[in-house]
C-alpha cells in the first residue's frame, strides 16, 4: 500500500480529495478520488490533460520563471480512478475571507494576491490556451512561506467541510491570529482545473459558479478567456470588501439568472442591444426593446458609491479600485481587459 489516508480535505461535484501519507516518498500528498458516476471518468481525463499541459509548459519556462502561482502537479501515468498531487497547500481564500475580522482583507494583500492570480491566468490563457472556467475564492489556495505560517494554515485545512469556518484549535478565528506581515508572506495558487476547457474547444455552455459567472455565459453567448477575467474582478471585490459583487437570489416571479442580469445592469448600466440580441434566445431575459421581462424596477448604483457608502472607503480609494475593476467587467468580452493588461493597471501596480 503506497498511500495511507489521514483525513478528508474536501469534495466537489466530480471527486473527493484526501490528505494521505505517501509511504514510498515519506511525505504528505493530496489524492483526488473520482466519484463513481457516468461521465466523470471522461471529465477526469480532461483534467489530467490540462494538468499535464500546464506542468510541461511550466517546466519549459525555466528556473527563473517558476512562480506562476498555479496548482501545478506531476501526474503518474498509471492513474485510474485517483491521482495524487505531490504537495499539499493551505486552505482556500474563502476560508481567509470568512475568518478575517475586518470588513475585507488589507488592500496590500489583495493587490499581491491578485498579481499572482492574474499572472497565473496569463500563463493559462496565453501559454496553455486553457480557460479555467471557475475562478472563485474556493479555488484560490493559500501557501505559507514559513514553517510557522504553513502550520497555522494547515490547522484550517478542514475549513471548507461545512458552513462554519473556524480554526480547529484554540485561539479564535484565523484573522485574529494573522498579522498583516503574516498575510504579506502568504502566496496564493490557482487550484482545480476540473471545470476547465481549451480556448479552441469549449465543452459546455454553462460554466462558472453563479456569483462569478460572466455576462456572456449568463446570456448563453460564446465565451473565452475574458470570462475568467470577469470572475477575477468579482473575486477582487470580495477580497477587498468581504461581500460578493453579485449575489443573485430567485424570487416568486423571477429566476436567479433574472436577478443576476438585473444586478449587473444596476451596477454597470444598460446592456447594448448588439450584445443582448446577438443571442437567438434573448427573449429568455429581454423584451424586444431590451427591457427585462420579469424585473421592471431596477435601482442603479455605482461601484465607487458602494465602496464609499457601504464599506467606508474614501472617494479616492473607491475611484482607484473601481478604475481597476470596471475594465475587467466590460460587457463586450473582446474589449474586456486581459490578465496582462490588468497586471499593468496603476491600482494593482501601486506599492
């Protein structure tokens, strides 16, 4: 027996992940075990192909450029219904957001983390030709650079097992135990290519977790790498404020998708007709003049206004952050900021 199970790390739609002891290499690893359902094996084969592509291209980058902040792991050739990840990272960004006592994470940490996420996405999009298709706090994992910090993060490895996110040990919430200097020592890595697809071969019309779903995906239009950038903007807002940018809810006479489109319009303005009616099923949401079918009363709001009024940001801080987010939320995917362009923005490059 090569792998001895220690405990469960988490679960998803297609698989569960377990912390195991590799008896041969004498180290802990994470092992992903597929659920036994029709079609899951094909999904796992796709994920293996993505991981092998990422790992190969990551190695070709050379030792000077190995900090692509991706959950990149070698896979052995004899995988069947499980495959190992030879390193174990810490908890997810969701755990940190849920435990941090302040309203949002410190902006220097938000900037640093987003730099790493965007660098990873640039590598995925341009080098690997992969759309991640599920960027969200749960898929951004934390990694401590010191043994003390790694041990503290490892103590929260079960934080995604339930709705209550708390440390297993004593001493209070994770946020109460981390100084800002500790936060700035944390690296982040993009995890989970289980929903990914090739840029030239999308697998499904429905991708992304609802609050982070791009407009073009909601409308059933063609999508590409800009969908990941939309999700990253939603992630950035949530890290900085502790609240979701869009948190749609169904009502008696409208669906969650209806509410989602309405909330987007409230924040970003009217959707241009050329986008609305480029979809042959646009009547699912809109009347012919472009009005929403099931939600007539909208309450326009501005991103700087939300940051200032609800979260207490200064007008200058709010305007600068909004200037970073809005190009990543452009309605037209071809005009949306890329990962490389976002990395060059003045807000994220600020010291």
